[in-house]
């Protein structure tokens, strides 16, 4: 992979786990849009358990 490709991949990986402050300290404030885009994509890709499994009412078993 090219140097630029490696740099972009590194930024995307860092954006996935770091806060925006930490990300900008490492990659520069001008790259804050990369962090925001990765975070937006992660939010869109996440699935709520109810959306995946459906909603179920659970009963407590009193053991009797």
C-alpha cells in the first residue's frame, strides 16, 4: 500500500478508538473531519439489540 494509503488507514483506525481531542493532537486539527466521518459511520453501523433480536417481555420466575 502507498504511504498515503497507510496514513489514511492509520487515521481511520485511530478515529475508531480515540477521542477527537487525542486524534487531533496526533493527526492535526485539519483532520478532524476524518474523525467525525468515522464516528458517524460507526454510529450508523451499530445495531440496537431490540432491532436485531426483537422486543421480548421477560417474566421473573419466583421459583415456586
